[in-house]
């Protein structure tokens, strides 16, 4: 893993731009980076913002990125895939400490606690970089104040792709702010689909077969007590949505909280 960390952030020079303070290349396909945070920016853990770079035609090339850092963090963390021919990510993957990245400080999104009804257990279902908003939520005290248990599943193609999420989750219990609150509350299942690992298979199969619940010694989904957040590919979102709706859960929103929510923004 290659890491760059800034000693001191430079002053932004582009409109709406923030300075890159850290870059970590986790694999040849995945990287994370941190930006300075505008003093005026307020967001709820789980929301996303538009970030990007200047385009060749002078217009900003922007995409939606979930903020991976919690709402109390002094910097903004993002987790991204590297798309070789992606209009934005093909360039964004080459950023270095001190570079400028455009950030539109208007956070939005549905993966927020406010969009869920009160419950006992919160499931977070993620694939790939879809773990980013959960990295934010898992480090937010509000999650542990509202739920007795949090189950996070992260499915990737290869074992190395799980590293970012695993390290983040391993760090929860030693986090000075939420360590004590998270202790004993978080259940984590990392699965792979294309490489041997302790846990294999698509999370949809784990849910449909009941293996997910058996693995943790939990009862099947119950709309009276269980809440679900989903973030991954369009296919995953659709498949998991069908499974949990079959269990009786209804979709929620900021305007009308429900038993589950899913993210609808994608990066490329």
C-alpha cells in the first residue's frame, strides 16, 4: 500500500477547490484520499457530495462521492475505484498531496439514520467502494445511540479489496470517540466472489439462504426491529431490495422514514 501524507495543506486556488492532504493506494484498483474541509460544510454521516477536476472544455468534471469520514472529522475522506477509461477516475487516481480537487459543498443522500425508523438492529450491506458511507456511519456516535447491534457485510472480488474496510472496522474499538460505544455492538462479515477466502459468495446468496443470519446467530429479518442500508452496484441494490422487501421491510426517505434505504449515486 502506497501512502502520501501532507505536512501542511496548501491554500486552494481553484473555485470550490480543496487541497489533497493524504492519498493511499490500497490496490491497483482502489485508492482513498483526504481533502481539507471547508469551515462552512455541515453534513450528516452517510451523505455524498460532488467532487471532481477541471474538464478539458473548462467545465468541471464532477461525480457523486460518498464522504467516508464521519461528520465530526476535521478533514474529508473519500474511497474510490480506479476506472482506466473513466472520465474522472482515470485522472483522479493520479492526484498527489498538495493538488486541488473541486468540491461542491452541498451534501445530499439517503443513507442517513434520519431516513430510518427506530429499531434494534442495523444491517449495512456493501460491495466494493460502497463501504464508503458506512465508514462514515460506523464512526458516528448516533448510530450506536440508536441501535443495539450493527451488522456490516462487505463483498469484493478479491481479498485485497477488503483491506480498507477491514482496517477501518478494526480501528473502531480503539477510536477515542466511539470505541467504547462500538465495543461488542459491531458484527462484520467480509466475503469474496472471485478468490478463495474464509467466507465466499455473493451477499445476496447469504441473505436468501439464511446463511447470513445463521452465521451471527440472528433471527431472520423482521420489519419490527431490523433496519437495512444498502450501497453497491445497481444490480446489488436491486437484488437486495427485492430480498428485504419480501421480508416485509419498506423503503424510507428523509421525508418519510422507513425500514430500509439504499444509495442511488454512482461514480465512474
